[in-house]
C-alpha cells in the first residue's frame, strides 16, 4: 500500500525508503553515528580534553570557570552535537537545598525557548558529580567584546540591547526574572545574534519560596537598587541591569564603580549616573534618555516591560541613518567567487617609501540592495540554487544545507552553457525577504527571489538519510510560471559520497535544461571533488577560513586553511586563500610560496579556475604579463561575468599603465552586481589616479549607501577628503571609521596622516609611535614607514636612518626579502639627502642583488634611478650617464610605457647638473604628463623644475613650481624634505624680488619645520642668517 510522507503528505510506493517529493525518510533511520572527530586541545584542569564524562560527553575544551564551577565545550556522542557542560563544584553540590533550587529553577528556565535565549537542557549527576547541560554557542561574551573594543558603536549596542529585550520579553511573559544580567552572561555569536545565558539563578514570580526576600543575588556593578537592599524583584530589575549594560557598551565603563561591593551598592541606591552622552558625544539624545530612564532608582519610573523598552529602541534604530544600521551577517556560508574561483582579488594602493607595494585584500561584503545591475546580455539560462532542506532529523547535518548548494553552484558554474546566481547574492535576497534561515520557501518567496536575482530558473533540494545511505532530491522550475522543468534524485553511501552525488546531479540537471547531448559531452565538467576537495572535513575547514576572511581575520584564515591542507594536501583553493591572507598581512615571502603551491595544482582545476589562478600568478612578474593577459582575457571571453577574473584583468591593465581600461573593467564588475568592497576601492583609487576625486567620492559614498556603513570605506573617504584639503571632512569620516573599528591600527595611521597634513607634526609622531608596539606585522611596519617619512620631512635624517635600520632588522627576522630591498632604497634616500651619497650607493648595491635574484624589475628601476641621483650628488657625471643609459633600456622594455618618466627625470637631472637649463626643463615637462594625478613623484618633478628655473634666473616660474609643492596634498610622507625645503627656496626667491616680509615668512616656516633637524645642515644656517639680515 502507498506510504504517505509525514513531512509533505505525498503518496509514495510502499517499498520506498524516501519521499519522492521532499526526500524525507519514510522508514525509521538507523542510529546516527559520529560525523567527525574533533581536534582536541591540551589537557585541562578537572576534566581533560579528550576524556569522556558521564559516558557520553567527550570533552573538547574548557570554556571558563566561575563561582558555581567550570564550563566545558563537549560533544554529546549520543546525538553527535556540541553542548556546554557545567560541572558544579563539590562544595556547592553538597548543599541539597542548593541542588533542589537549581533543579526547580532549571525547570522554569527550560520553559524559555527563544532565539535570543540560550537553551537550558538538564541537571544530572554522574558518579556523585552534579552537572548542567545547555546549548553551546560559538562566539564571544559581551564582556570580552567591550573589553576588546573599549566601547561599541552606538548602532551595534542598540541592536544587541534590542535583541536582549526580545529574549527577556519571552522570559518575563512566563514569569521568570533573570536576576543576574551582565555582559558575562550574554553571548554574541558570529552572526551578531545576542543570547542571554544562565537563567540558572532566575526565579519565578509564580513559584514562591525558592529564593526569598533578604537574599542578595547578582553582580554588584549590574544590580538594581532593590536587589542591593535584598528586596523582592520583578522584571523591572532586569531592565535596570540592562540599562547598566547598555551604558557600558556605549560609554566604555559601568555607571558606578568602587573598591568593594558595598561601595558600589550604595552608589546604585543613592548616586545619579553621569549622562553617557557626556562620555561619548556620538550617543543620540534619544538613546541618552532611554539609558537614564532604565537607571531610575524607583522602579515605577523605569520602563515597565522589556517590550516597552524594545519598542523605544526600535524607534531609535529607525531614526538612525540607513548606512548606520547593522545589516544581518551571513551565516556559515560563502560565495562561489571565494569558494572555488581561485583568482586573487588584489587591492591597488599608492606607493610608499619609493616602492610600490601591491596589497592583496580579499574582503567580501554584502550585495547592493538598491542597485540592480542589468545581467550581461546572453541567452544562457540563469539559475538560483536555494539552500537545501535537511530532512535527516539531525541538526548536526545542517551544515550540508549551504555546502550542497555551494557545491552545486561550483559544479554548474563550470558550464559554458549556464549561468548561476552567486550564493552571496542569494543570501542578500533571502535576508532582505526575511527567509535566510527558512528550510522551505513559498511560491511568493520564489517569485521574489527570481525578480531580485533576475533569474529564470529556480533549483530547490532536500537531503535525507536512512542508515548510512544519503539521498538528495532536487527540482528545477521556471521562475516566471513556476512550471516544473525536471526533478532528479541521487543516493550514495555516507557523507563522503556526497561529492559524487553532486557530480551526478549536475549532469542530470543539465539535461533538464534541454542541453543537447553534444553540448553536455563537450561541456566543462570536472568532478567537484577535484575542483575543490573530496574531503568533507577539509571543505568545512575551508569554509571556516573563508568566514574568517570575510571579517578580515587573516591569521585565523591561515589556521583554518592549514587544517584543510593537512587533510587534503592537493586542495589548491585553500593554498590560494593562504596566499591571499599572507599578502593581506604584507608577508610577501609566504604569499609567493603559497601562490606557487596553488599554481602547481592549477591543472587539476576547471578552465575557469585554472585561467584565474594562472593569470594571477603570471601577473607577479613583468616577464609573464603576456601570459597573464592571455589567461585572463580567455577567462573573460568565456565567463564575462567572472568578478575575480575581471578584477585581476583590471589590475593588470593598471600595472601596464592603461588606467582608463582598468576603470572600464572595474565598472563592468560593479554593473554585474558585485558585492566586493575591493572592486569599489580599486575603482575609486583609479579615479584618483586620473584626478577625478569627485567620482572617487561618488563610488565610496555609493558603497556606504547601498551596503551599510564600512570602516574601510569611511577611512578611504577620510583620505580622499584629506587629499582635497578638506581636513574637517576628513576628521569627520575618520571618527566614523573609529566608531566602527575602535581597535584597528589603520585608524591610528590615518589619524597621524591627517595630523601631519594639518601641520600638527608632534600629533602625527604621537600617533605613529602608537603603531610600534602592535603585534600585527603590517601595523608595526606601517608605524616605522610613517616615522621615517615624518623624520625626513623634519630634516631628522639620523633618526630616519635609525628607524629604517630597525625596520630592516625586523624584516630580516620575518624573512621578507621584498621589505628588505624596498627599505634599503629608502635608507639610500636618507643617506643621499643628508649628504652621504657613497653610503647610499652601498645600500643600493645590496638592494640590487636582491632585486635581480627575485626578478623584481620595478625595484631594479627604482634602484637605477637612485643610483644615478647618488652619482650626481657626488659630481660623478659619467657614472650617472652610464646608469641613465641602463635605466632607459629598462624602461623601454617595460610593459608600462609611462615608466619612461623615470628616464626623463634622471636625464633632466643630468642636464641640470650640466647647467643646460632649457634641456632639463624640457625633459621634466616630458615626464610630468606620464605621472598619475596622485603620484608622490610630482613633488620631485616640481622641485627639479623650480630649481632649473631659479638657477636660470626665471624667478617667477620658479616661484610657481615651489608654490605648487605647497598646494599638493600628496607626497609629504614620501619626499617630505622636498616639501620643507620649498619654503627655503621661496624665501630666497622672495628676497631676490625685494619682498622682505614674504621672504621672512617663508624662512620662519622652513625653520619651524626643521627646528629639530640634524645639526650642521647648510640650509638651516643659511636660512637663519638670511632671516636675521632682513
């Protein structure tokens, strides 16, 4: 007789084990076996990692300890799920009354079932040891977040508080008061969801006599006045505690502090809290009033319910700018672009310290909700693969919901005949519709997904298990009509067989799209396990690493990828992700090593991924730019909407000096609907290269408007406004960045830069010094770079050289050859400009050896240029001309024809040395149009032209060049001494033109900038003498 499915009601044949419609098991499943082995840590006190407690809890690690006992992360081997296990101290457990109280209150706590409340499970005993089990939440407690950040962004604090209100509302509705709300009892998971922990000391208003009046339970800093007095409490006591927590989140500390619990308690009863807005000006007045109302001494004056407070917070949130509101974060999924498209997404940044440092930054952000880009014109079907439904009954298998969708996206995207909506875009759409966590989707939701994603097909699926057999069912339907196009079902043994099932599903789905047999046979279709990995465990570590990457946690990315490649040493995408992360940490030696590993495995990948990874690899050297161009253009020809390949191609165009082509390619990426912040940053930077700052700001602001607020983009906006001389706007944008990322070292560097361009050099030095103790190699390195630039501007060449030597030692310790040769060139500049050209040449010789060994042609040209200038400083004209000939040969062979500017500059300096002023000026004029609008070298060209005009007697033209240096908002951290000396030159020009007051003003400015300069500088003595004579 037919077997009716208890999930969907579909009638199935009597011998069927799975539903033919939803894939739910029709027969009882065999006992669930453990899915994987957890990697355990070192032994811990009390219970040791790896040990088994109570016959079924495998200890993973200790999470913490408190007054009641220790808490462990454990695996419940009977249901194969992680739990938090609290072992109660023997001295506590000996008190039968206490255990009875816990047991009664646990019964109450278990009634609270809400997404913002940690679920309590059980109180039990094993061999005389009492323990409590509860839901395990992966994340960080709120106390740790506050300690880490100092204070939270206002919008984040409001969001967390509103979520806590929702949990309290549920508990209070059941008559349960928490009584010990504090940041340590609130967990925030990786998706930003807050959970209230430990209702174990809560007490019911309806169950009298368990915890009576006169007993003070709670934490002094967060206790209400009535708790301090030991009086009866109700939900308004929790609201007071929540007010304290909100105060601490936005102000950085609690309203009342003291040396003893008694002192703190007295303050809660009698002192008026300082308004938090006085401690943090960014707190809106409305929120300031809400916090103070929560902290009223008389509970009748507070909010009378959590729902009332929640509604007020919701109104405040609505009043915030759209960009400031927290946007739901992704669950444990990642996009096709990152999962298997192995092209590195690089970020183009300005050159520093005489060497261009290309920084790789793979940062995925949310898809633009407000701008729907038109799909690329094509007749290929476009399909959205929705998250799968888990019909196994085992929540421990929920990770396959996203992994199956991701693997199918990966496999189908290989096809030349299909297009697939990225998982990131899908997530954004489902989040917008409030469907991101749903297991099933209504017809109306499917229509909205189709409209938002502009897809014409929808693929849905479900998976089930009976014993060790897995079954996957999928249905493909037309998006517009909902008409069923096809349905497929595959089965296999165990989780390891899922990869092969995906391959089979892919082949069957292609037939549903009515591809011809010839198309299917000739199509690109490598096994998904070979394209990614055949190991579920390795793939899960890989996804874990990519989730860290999204947050910019590059060290954790590396840790996760190392685990992935330890399981599968041939996992090419994991090696490339490691390369990205090392590049983001400026550890270029490691970056190159892992790029080479990925490259060695690229032949196993699909043509799409192979061309991307090979294009990226060949971009690393000018010798192979042709191969890079061929690989990337082939990729784009076949897959025109490939964002990663499009980005790499744009960067290659930029490296070849074809900025306009690069801009067009990045614009195509954005029009295709990319959510990647890197693309936006690269496009805005390219606009600044051509002097289109208005368009750069437009790109940056459009990202914030459409994606929500971003510390990265706020910081970029600050620097753009700084380049335009709009210091107030720059500071305002930086303040917004700091509020979003209070601990980011980049904000410290940016603040120092703004101070420097506002002539607050002591303030700049103070900020840069803060970077030196940083543990991050990139933060510490940038601190040294900035100090070198500042000291050079101030004529403190001795200190600049000292810091550079320290940097070289640091780079040597890290084994970073690229850093070393870059800063040998930097050191040579300081030596030459301080009158020691012979020492400069020695450093350049060392840098040359390294540059030749690594085939770094960019560094070789920088070295030749500086060698030629050093010989001129020594009046060795013939040697300078010999070097100039080598430089000319090098730049003429370079793919970027704009590098001829280096030849024009050195040749012009040679003519200037020969006093051929007209020829020198002509050469400088030839070179300047080849510079980007934001190139620091503009200072060098203006200084050289100004000197040539001055020495030829054309004082008016000389004045214009030196005044141009002052007006430029670039280059002071690269060639700061040129900027400072321009005031000295202007003083001499004004003096010769009889403008004594003006001359005096220029000399004073120069002497102020160089007040701490190295003694014995001839310009200093001359400026002082001239000023005194005026």
